[in-house]
């Protein structure tokens, strides 16, 4: 089969790879219908993480072709959506809603989901079958549910977005934009998108943003305070993972407010006394996407939400290298790869 390999930072290739096989009775093999490039894939691409001949990709939807002897919840022929983290969905941590930290969990994209086929471990706890074979127009949205929609949703839940709340969103990538969609679905009264890019501002508004703030740093914090009567937002989503973004999130939150942080942290440290006197709640980390998948799939299936519009460039799998370049150069927000 064909699959994406990142040989070194900046060096992405599509090569022949071995077909995945069942390694455990709890595994499933799926034939991908589509996959995509994640903003987190840019960290190794840009050299911020060590990488050497790594199979890439962790977002996937497709049709089950084979299951292990112990798999009971999905069968060959089912169209499925899965989380980027495999989980048994039965341990105490999973039962508490944190499947991304399952005691038996592992990275579902270890084999590389930017490929034609993928082995998914712990299939019963990781994969969710759709109500039927989806219309092709639903596939981008179902693919978004595999990571960026579920991550944005978790960020909004962690930030306690809801009725009567003002939500500020730091980061205008796919996760931040879908955090806006989630906040709107959860009933937030006001949503402030922090963005400097006209195309992303337009999508943020379409997803439910009521205000746009282009300033960053001190000026960005001051603008958030100005829009909230000097208090700061009730809820803040941090969807970047840098020191500047985390500081901006903490300083934009009112005392007693909540921050949902889902940007993969790189070089982030928090000064203790500043955090102590901010009196804000911090909650985040790798999103437990599996917790939300049944609800998100149904919302997509029923036409209530259309997160797939976050994909603004579609390329064949063979052109994955161009997809990485487009996202790295900010010519694309998120790239869908057809298989």
C-alpha cells in the first residue's frame, strides 16, 4: 500500500509500505476513505520534534475490512470513525471520560493513518460505527470528528463554555475554529475569536464568533478586557501550544474563569505566583475524543453541524508533501487527503 513517511524535518514522501495485519485479537483493519494533515504534524515537520522515517497521520475514517477474534462492536463492512488514541473504553480512567489516558491505551496512529489502510488497536473501545454508509459529502465532517472537532469540543467543555458565558478563543487553526463551533453548540452567549487572517475570520464568524480580535500579547489581552467590562472572559480556549498563547489565555480569563488548553505544549512554562493570583481553572491535555464521538457523529449525520468546511484544500494522498507545504506556509488551514 501507499503511505506517508516523514524521513526528516521538512522531508515528506509517499512510499510503498507493508499492508497492516492483525497483531492482537482486539485489532481491526480499516480501508481509509480519507485522511488529513494535522496542525500537530507541523511540529516535527518544522524540526520542533525529533523525527526520522516516521509513518505520519492519526486522523481517519473508513470501512472495516478485518477484525480480530475478540472484536464485537464493529464488523467488516462497517463505516467507522476512530479517535487518534486507542482505548479499551472500560478502565476506570475511560469510565471517567478520559479515554485519551486509558490505562491500556496506545497511539492509534502509530502505524500512520496517512495511508490506504490502518491497523486500529483496541477496536471495540476506539471505533464508532456510523448509522449507515455515509453520503460522500459527509466524509470530511466525519473525518474532522476523528480529532480536530473532538479536540475543539473538549476544549470548549473544559473551558465550561455554555449559556450566558463569554468565550475567547486563542488560535485560529482548525482546532480553534472548531472550538468556536463547539462553544456555539454548547450555548455560549458571546464568542471572541483571536485571529489576524481574513479567511479564518470569515469561517470563525460562520461557526458562531460574535467578535474578532486581531491584537496579540498585551494588546490582545487589553482588547479582551475591554470587550468584557474589564473582567476578562468566563471561558478561554487555548488551541496553539506556545508560551505566548498560554500567557494570553491565562491573562484573558477573569478570576474564577476556566481555560481549556488543547494546543500541544512546546516550551510552555507557567509562573507559579502569577497563576496563584489569577484564580483561574486550567483543564486540558490530549482530547478524549472517544467520549464525544457518538454525539458528534449523530450531529453530523443529522445535518446539525458541518465541521468539514474547515478543510480548505483537498489533495490526493500522493500529493501529501504539497499539503504539508501549504499548511506550513499558511496557504491552507487544514488539508484533506483523498485515498
